[in-house]
C-alpha cells in the first residue's frame, strides 16, 4: 500500500479520489473592513461571524451556505475585475431555484442595493442579475 495516496479520517483510510471539495470561501480585499461588513449585513442580509474578534483586520460574513472573508488592504486601491481586467464578476452566487433569483432581486431592490443589471437570461444560459457592492465589486446572482 502506497501511503502517499491515502488520507486518514476518523480511523478510516480514504483514497484521494474519495475526498470531495464541498465549498469555496472567496477572500475580498477591503479598504475599510467595517464599512464592507456593515454593507453586507444591512443590505445583503449577511451575518458577521462573531467568533472572530479582529473585525478591524478581517471578518467572516455568511448567509445560508455562502461565506466570504473580508480582509483589510495594506496598500493600493480596491478595483473590480471588470475595472482592472476588463471582464468578469468578482463573485457569483447561485440561488437554489430559478424563482429564487427574482425573490433575492426584490429583496435587494427594497434595501437600496445598486443594481447593475436586472434579472435576465444570458447568452450562456443562466438567469441572473448583477449588483455592485460598496467596494465596487460586481457580484452576479443567479442560477446557471
């Protein structure tokens, strides 16, 4: 048995191909972590992970199964992917149903979130809308 191809979990041996990646946690850089956390909490319905006590340097925010880490920038200015590279959202959040796209859209509109594009069917087959957060990040929300 080649031990390099196995991982131990709770006393069982698992092959590498039996392990699944189950989540992603994007890291967002912010010039003002407090301001970013407040926006995500007040406008987008996220919660602040209170078990982290260094809110001035970084924060973890979450809503349902979505989680972001917000980190204080040390230098430079935050730019969205579109501004910096000419393409791409900074994050994409899937809803669990197509109808959920419209429900989340209405929630965000009612809270005054800056809507970049209303819900629509894209050329690549998703139904989505796009918001701009307080740091000018573009976030797509939809179902692919």
